[in-house]
């Protein structure tokens, strides 16, 4: 039975799961990828001893489709998501999906669910979730022989319910998201499981999310729970460089955009004390794009850093957000070739 969209309020969509009509799947068996399969089932059948369940052999991605001002549906940076999934697959010894297979699956799942792509003008998007899992039954610690790559979609609103509004963040000193030379640089579920407890504690104390320090020395800013971190100092965009940070496609794109707009970009270690020197700070990622930060609190050290007027996003975050989303929604020229149109 198809989902009824008659009473959907596109303005108030949450960022969460919603049933849509179809998902797409592709199996890796006998050393090769099969054909793309279309399914209307929300379930998958896997062996109880599958490597994804016992040894964390899985990886995922997140990207979006946008209805533009011209009515065309665009997808943002498909190649970059495909390459990052390839990096994840290589790191945890899974079969590596070819970029063209990844792209074809993305376009197919968007076309099949075109009625769920939110209309232009509401700030809502179609979120695309690719998932790669090891499916062979194994008891010993070893890679799977078989894999499933699947993609589903759901229409979403802003990641934070207030949208592009400043939030409060808490420094997490009691927990680490990932260790240097571990899996922090790839998109595996274990990294997010490791962040759940500190995120729950932060929210219990009234903060939107956490900011992690480096796991080795606890001296440098690493990243936020679900996103990368950046700070603004004059005409300079500063973002941490670390061996345990997931390379955010949004952050990478914002760095390109910042340079295009005349800013200097510095990707380097960011000492904790430098938080006092920024005029603006923010987290960035596919889900939220940019979430400005108005206050960062370190309960353990008894330190607090505030930014802006506590109500409105700063001017640089605002400029970056507006120009970035204008490209995504087809309101402005795309000088970087980031978007591709889906033939729906």
C-alpha cells in the first residue's frame, strides 16, 4: 500500500525516518556485484551469524536530493559519497562498490520515489541512505564473502528542529568518539555507537550535542558528535586536522566555497584554548549543513566560550549557508560542478 502524502506539511517535516514506496538493493556474491533489484519491502533477511551483526562489517552514507527553483531535482556530490563509501569498504575489508553502481542506485531510488522529493520553497529535502553490510555467516573474526548494498530514502526537514539557529554545545572529556588510526576516518556505525552515551548526557544537561577533544592528549578540538567543526577568525576558515575525524563532504565543500569567496582556509590542529579566539564557530554535515554555535561549555575544566549575540547566526556562517544552499536548490550557479540533475 502506498503512503498517502495528502496531509504532509512540508514546512514541519522532522529529520527522521518515513516510509516511502521503494528501496534498491544489489548483492555481491561469488566475487562480483549482481544486478540492481527494486523492492517495496522495508525488511531485509540476513543470517543470525552475519558479520555485520557480530564484527561491525558495515558502512553507510548520507546524501540528499533537492527540488530546485526551476523544478529540476538535483543530487549533491554523488561521486564524493561513493568514494567515501569505497574508503569505508577498504578499511573494514568489505567488497568495494564501483562508483557507477553507486550512482545508478542513487538515481534509481530517487526516480522511484520522486513523489517524496519535497517541493521547492520549504527547505525540506529527500534524504538518501546507502548502507553496505557483510551478510555471510561467520563465527571466527574474518571478512564476509557476501555483501548487500541497499539504499532507501525519506523526506526530511532540518536536523535540528529550529533549523539554521545557534545552539549550545558541550565539550566531552569523559568519552572518545574514535582513536587515532582507528576507524574514525571512515563512516562505520561503531563510531556513532561510541558517541551515543556522551550525546545523551549532553542533551540531558540541555546541550544540543557534544564536541570531542583528541583521544591521545585531550588538547585539540577533534569533531562534534555527528558532524565536523569549524571556526571563523577574521577572514580565515579554520577546521581541525586529525587522524580520527571523518572527512565531511559538507566541510570539504564549505572549504572550497570559502576560498571562492575570498577567505583563507586552514586545516590544522586546533588547540582547545583557541576557542576563545574565534568570532564564530559551527558544526557542519549533510544533515544540518551548518549549525552555528552560540556557546561551548566545558563542565570539567569550568570554561565557557560564547559567540555572537546568542540569538542570530554570525555573518560568515550566514553567508556560507545561504550561498551553499542556493547552489543545492538551483537558485545560484554551481561553479564547482557539485550537483547533477536526476531525470525524473
